[in-house]
C-alpha cells in the first residue's frame, strides 16, 4: 500500500484493453468521494495534451480541489485536438458518474503514444469496474495501471509525526528537467492550506523531478498531483512536512532513474562555480543531454574532456583556468588539463551503477544538481518502435 497509505484514499487498477496484456487503467479517489485540497504541477511543453488542458481548467475553476483522478496508460491522448479533449471529458464524466461525484472535481491523466485517438470503446466500460474495485488495498493495482514502458511499479510512503504521505509514479523515458514523461500522484492525510501545498509541491518538483534527465525530451502529459484529505489535522512542523513532500518526490525520482529506458549507469551530476544557479542549471542540462558524455558513462569511461566541452558549449560563463572535474571526489582535471590521480580508485568508482561527478566552472558560487543516465543499445531498442 503506498498511495492509499494516508487515511481517506482508495484506489484500483485493471487491464481494460488499451494494451495487449498489461494493466492500463487506474483510479485514485477519496474514500467518501468528496473533494479535498489538491495541488498540481504540469508539463512546460507548449504542446500540451488534452488531459493536461482539462485538469488545469478544472483546478483553476474550483480553486484547487479534487475527489478523484482517472488514468489510462498506453495512449497519451496527445496530438488529438478537440476530439481528444472531448474524449478526456468523457473519461471525466464516466468517472464522476461511477463515483456519484461532481465532474467539477474529477481529473484525468493519460500517458503513452502520441497522435492516436483513445480507444473509448474499451476505456468507458472499464471506468465503472475501476470504481467498484476501489479499496485501500488497491494502491498496488493502481501503481501498475499507470505504467507504460516501465519495468516496475514505483511507490513510496513517508511517515511523519501523526501524518503520512503516500505516492506512486510512472516514467522511464522521454524525461527532461521540466518534469518527465511522468505521472506522479501523491496523497497525504495532513491538513495543509492549498496555497502552501501548491508551493511545497512546486518546490519539491524543482529539486527532484526536474533534476532527472534521461534523454532531454519534455513530454506532453507530465503531471504531478498532491491530494490532502486533512484527516490527521495540521502538521505541528509545517517545514518538516514540506521536507517530507520533497523526500517522497526524491524517492520516486530515483525509482524512475533506476528504471530509465536502457539504463545501466546513473550519474549524480553537480555543477559548481557558475556565475549563477540558473547558469549552473543550463550547463548541467547541456552535459546530461550530450550523447558523447552519455556514451562515456555507458562505458564507465571518466572522459573529463567531454564534460568540459559540453559545459563550454552551453553558452554560460566559464573560466577554463579555474575549472576542474572530479569523479567521486577524485580530481582528474584542473585548469583545462588532466592531472595525476588515483586511477584504481577512479576505476572502482566508475564501475558502479551510480557515480558522482562535479564540474567546476570557476566563475562564481552558482550551482545545480542533475541526475543523468547513460546511453546504450537498450535505449535505442526501446525507442525505435512506437508501440
């Protein structure tokens, strides 16, 4: 039990027929089907899918409250125009009717291939089945129902002083630091004002979901939601609750990173010494998305020259004479040239499935962190077909 660990939430998941065999739909709802506080962040891609447009409109109209979210996987309902928006509305209405709830508080999410109409003939009949299967024990089924090319479900529970945060997410490809091809649903039984909850989710997203860069591609459907039932009252330590939200998002981020398409190695990249945090972020993104860098990670090769070349082409300030590169704390380059180092220790660090990299730009105190993934044949195989 994860997303249903906090009091006041039930969920379900099943195979409707969008995909050949695997579960492809999920429903998360409040236990009494009444709306609760809901914070949400969405993709920054201007080519937004109809479900994203619908959810933004719903939450803007009702002041940030929701009683349920119905989800389908295997089809993103993106690039489908007004017909796609009507299909999203039909999913919303079907879920509201099945729950005897108001459509004004029901949200919709979709994930999968772009440009193909939803198979409504299998989706709509599945919604009442989802509603009848709702239970506290249904969190695991829901976590499986939202997956696309993921290999494993991604769930998390963080417990605080009298309150709990639960969550589930999907995502392993088309992931860049504007969220990912990811859906994340978090719940809590704490009572937190909507404005505060929204600020916490936005901040947590920025330091967790937005630091993961698998392939530099920002999806059309990226969504993260946080529902608060308020069953356990206000947290005594609001800052501590905010840190717990961030921790839940961080754990889900790392689960997505380890399940990334074709992933064999994961780089924890830290860019320091930038003119500003914003410039550090630009440099980190340029490094993490560089295919030559990613290939060297696949080969466990500490090719520091590729890192500096990627940073140097990012269009940000860089003082080569004051620059440096470190792998696992081992400095391998300084002032733009290689230096003597412990080669054995470096090799041992690079052969792990996770390694640390620091790139110092030598221009100030700005810094940024990012999680990068290697590039190998597994990723190409996964993305060479559309279904």
